């Protein structure tokens, strides 16, 4: 009998980057294939839902689930995988905190559908046709499609999650370290974030030595408005970098590529709301005389504050989204 660890991988509402992150393991995949049996990975191998349904409960050792929960199909599949798995790991920022698709929570389901199918400038839909959940193909056959949920949810807003792997997408190094922990047999406490550090990104940034002890900014610039000196801390140059409030572990990939950190590895342990933490940090470094001046600069340079500060975490934030919290929404 196989002693290999039985692993399932599944994607919900995501861009596919987390699947790429697995492939990015490269030659390590060969080494891994000696240790694990992939029992479900619909994006790569032709498994069906019925294959999972037939497995005994608890028979999958680890399920890695990426993407936010957007469709009824996602909800059904993750509940099924939860039942069949000993451990469930939220893989990547969409599963961990809702991710970029979670920004859709700024709109209601009806507004999203209307825009995409009727109002978008590139759409021609004179009859105002909208997608249906059920369509009769013949008098005896019908097609059923999954329903769009009212909101995007993070994985742990639907099922119990054992561990989290951060990043959009998690870097190969973060994935490698996480697998070593999971396959090593000595598991950390439930709820731990794997493969990353619990220190801020600044802590591992090569530019940290050029970051002044105290930063006070009079002028804030967007990254395309300056010629960044790549040898100096971006924040000290007036470009907002979220490194001070972001979990380290990615190896400062964006910064090495000439872009400030946008916070995809999420907050450090015990920070409940990434955006609120970032706002609090920014408030401590913006040096303005009065509210009028501060407001002017914020309006001019921070054109999309929610998209910027909650880019990866709106569904798990305290505000959660524009339309959330209505009594009638609770069932969805
Ligand atoms: S603020 Fe950004 S650029 Fe500056 S040290 Fe921190 S991570 Fe590096
Ligand atoms: S630098 Fe920031 S945004 Fe870029 S990969 Fe690292 S944590 Fe994510």
C-alpha cells in the first residue's frame, strides 16, 4: 500500500496564478512526486467531482484550495473537500483573505452582472439578455449553471481552515517552505501562516539600510510619476510602499523589480484588518499642517484608496464591502 501523502488541489475564483505557483516548483515537483499522490487536481488531471464524492471521509491528507468563494459550485466543492480531508490549506491571498476578486464586494451581484452583460462599452446586448442558471436545451434536457453568490468570501468564511500560505501568488520559495513543514510531520498550531515570516517585509528588504529612522512625507508620488532610485528605500522617495505593514517572506520580489510592495502577503499575525493597519501607518508618516492640505494630497495621489489598501483583503476586512451586512444577505 502507498505510504505517500494524498493531496488534492482545487481552484475557486482565482486567476490561475496559484496553479502556476505549483508548476513553478520546477524540478522539485519530481522530488515531490516521490512523496505525494495527487488524488484530485481538476486543472491538470481529468478528475471528476464524483471521484471525490466516492472517497471515504478524511481520506485526503491535505487539500490545497486557492481562490475566493464566488459561486455556489465553489461552496459545494470546498465543503466536500473539507469533509474528505484531514487538513485544508488556504493557498494564496484569494483563499486567505478574498484577494483581488474580493474587490467585487464593492458592488452588488446585480450591478456586476448588469455591467458585464449590458453596460460595458464593449458589449452589444440590445435585448438585455442575462445569464440564466437553468436552460432547457431540449424538451427533455436542461443545463444547470452554478449561481454567482452575492459576495466573494475567503475560504475560512465558508469552511474550517487549518493553515494559510500567503501571497499573490505564493512564491516558489514560500510554497517549498510550506510543503517542507506540512510533509515534515511536525505541524505548527492550527491557523498558522506557513512559509513566510512574522516580521515585516522591510525586515528582509535590501533597501532597509537606506530607510531613515523616521520618515515624514510632505509629498507623495505614484510610481509612474518618478524615476525611482532603485538603490534607495522607495518610501523615503515619496512612493508609498506597504512593506512596513506587510508580512515578509516573498524575498521582496516587487521591490527588486522596481515596484513598491502592494501587500500581497497580507498582515502580520494578530492584525485583523490590513487596510486599517496601513492607514494607521500612513497617518504616522504623512506630514501635513492641516486636514485641508492632507485631503488635497490624498485625493490627488491616492485615487483608489480601497483598491490600494484592501487590494487583497476586502472580504476579510472590518468593513467587508459596500453592500455587506444586510439581514437579507445572511443566507448567502
Ligand atoms: S518601505 Fe519598502 S522599499 Fe523601503 S525598506 Fe521597506 S520594503 Fe524596502
Ligand atoms: S513585495 Fe509585496 S506585493 Fe510583492 S510579492 Fe512581496 S509581499 Fe507581495
